[in-house]
C-alpha cells in the first residue's frame, strides 16, 4: 500500500483496537465501537482489502526461543544491491527487518542472534557485500508500538480505545 488512505474515526478505532488485541472477536470489536457485528466485519474486510490491515500474527519474545542478542547492522554496499544480496535477506530468518536508508550506509538491518559467534557468522556473510557496522542493543524499552491513528481521525478514537482498555 503506497497511497495514503482517508480513514474516519471508526476506522481508526478499529485499527487501534486490533493492534492492541489482534485476537479480539468481531462481536467484541463491534461492542467497543458501538456498531453491529456485520457492519464491523464489513469495515474490517474493507480495511484489509485496502491494505491498511496486512495480517495478524503472534508477537514472540526472541529470548524465549534462545535469541538473546538483538543487534542493528549498518551495511554500506560496495556495489549496488543485486539478487544475491536480496536472496541473503530472504533466506536469513535472523534478519528481522531490513531498511534501505539515506546517509553513508545503504541498509539498516535489525537482527537477532543466539550468541556472539552466531552474530559474527551473520555479519561475516553480510560483509561480503560491503562494510558492516554492528551495534548491540542492551534493551529495547519501546518495541512493537502500535501505529497511531491517522490524522483524519478525531478524539473519538482515543476515547473508544481508552474505554475498551478499561474493560480488559
């Protein structure tokens, strides 16, 4: 989705509520926004079709699965990114995010690793494409923050979300 959607307060409330609890049933969502379940389901379907809702997933703690290190890897490519580079990004599940960025570096990657040797192996594979700079995260006080309501919404969104949060 590359174009900006115009969302009303109800759309924004739905998005905020689903970000807070993606397992919320249509009936619960409908009650929270004071709409019928069928109208709410139609809204969610429309938001999905428009690309505002891209999917649902469980949020997993990497440390619980043994990935105790989080690092940000800056990569300054020596040649333009080609198929081999993008294949490496695609087939390396420890690369959690990859961003093509401005500045001296070309890419900023968020990676997880089980150990320092695991991280070293990953950065060595990336170094075949250019200069690597790695920063380890000590902790992440803000993670997976919900995207704020669109500028088109109004204060109804905050009120609806606050009212629903108080009930849970």
